[in-house]
C-alpha cells in the first residue's frame, strides 16, 4: 500500500500542492499534519506509524516535510525499516529500498538540517538588527474575541479548563497567562 505523509507548519498553510502530488503518485492513504516539524510529536505522523504494515511504502514530497533534523529523520526511517516499510522522498529522489537511497537519505537529511539552521540563524540576526533599530516589536498576539465569554463560562463551572482551552485553541500556558492578565487588567481598573 502507498501511504502519503503531508505536513505544513501552520493551520493557515495550504496542503493542495502536496495533495496533488500524492494523487498523481497513486497514493492509497494520506496523513496530514498542520504543525511544526521541529520534532516527531505530530498527531497524524503517530497515527501513520501505527497504521503502516510490512510491504507498505511511505511517500513524502520532500525530506523537510517528514523531519527537520537528521537524527529525527534517521530514527523515523529506522522505525519504518523495522516494520518492513520503504521510504520515498519525491523531491530528493530517495528510495530506501536501495543501498544508494539509504546513503543519500543520510546526506540529504544532514543538508536539510544545515539549511534549517542557516534559516534560523539569519532570522535571529534579522530580528536583532530590527530590535536595535526599534522596528521589531515581536509577533502580534492572536486576538480571540470569544475569550472573555469562554473564561466566564469556565469560572461559572459550565466548562472545564481543558474544554475552555480546546474551544479557544490555546495551550495550557497561554490560557492561564491570558486569564492572569485579564484578572490584572480588571484589578487595575
């Protein structure tokens, strides 16, 4: 069975290009994550790893969609290999069913990691320059107009904290930080 894995970094990014590729390749089942590739703790990746069986082939558009560093890439491919599953990356033309493919996987994985580190380094340098010039103020906070109403329901006991966080699509830390800030703002008035 051909299994496709698609990943984009954010909810807003579009997966169509990768989905069209999977369709063209005749992929039977597709798993899509809309989260950072900084680690392997991705919901659909984990579901896919449980789903695959011996003889399957996992296909990705490029290595960077599967893993962001060499260690994670090699560990994921090792998990696939242990299950008797092959790995194919279209962009880099890597197929782990061949010795050359396995070798190239390691090389391309290292290059992808190096490229990512360069991007992060340039980003940090750019931010430092912008801050020094007074231009950079940081990322704008995400406004959630329903925040006050959901928090009010949570305080009345109509929702659990977990339900409130889920409705607001917030992490635990962000939720409680914003609740504290709201409380401090009310106290200041």
